[in-house]
């Protein structure tokens, strides 16, 4: 591994670790919208242009850090929806306006999984939409990890 690759990977993971407390604070305070914003920033780390130099093994380490935080976010969304504080359908629609494709898809998969868990909409429709949207990622490595996330979460 080149020293540059190691630095890119550790910088990405460091940025995720910096955002982790922000996400947890927002979720602990019940601020799901703020949690969405921070989750988008965390997922955007997978879309950083600098990550294109990483080998799949190094990209996987960044992916693991991101997916860990998104799964925590997803479990809080499910708990909030079950308590009646959050409409997962509204969150799903709101996330569709995220600017960049990769973070949008990771959040849609996370919230789509919450939709399936809470049974707030037609499961087949959501799953079909998510699977179709996964093909929007053109980079083969990013697409592979996105489909893996889809398979794990849904």
C-alpha cells in the first residue's frame, strides 16, 4: 500500500469519527432531521473523489465505518417511528432530495429498511425502487459496496 493511500483512508475514517458524536448527540436529543443531515455527511465520505485511489480493501475499511453509523441511525429511526414521533415515509421522501447520488442511495436504503421494518408502505414497491436505484452508481467499486449494503440492510 502506498503512503498516499494510507493517508487518504485514515483521513476519511477520521472525518467519520469526528462526525460520529454529532450524529449520536442529534439522535439522543430526538432530532431525526439533524441526524439525517449528519448521516448524509458521513455517507458522503464514500463518494469523496480522493477515495478513487484506494484499493477495494482500503475502501472496505471506510465503508465499514460508514455502514456502522448508518445502521445506528436506521435503528433509531425505527424506534422513533414505532413510538409515533417520526414518519418514515416523510423521511424517505425528504432524503430523495439529497444532492449527491451515493449518500442519497445509502440513506434511502437505510430508511427503506426502516420502512420495511415498520410496515408503513408497500414493501415490494420500496424494495424494487431501491434495487433499481442501486444501478445509478457508475463506479464499479462503489456500486459493489452499495449493493452489498443493500443486501445486508434489506
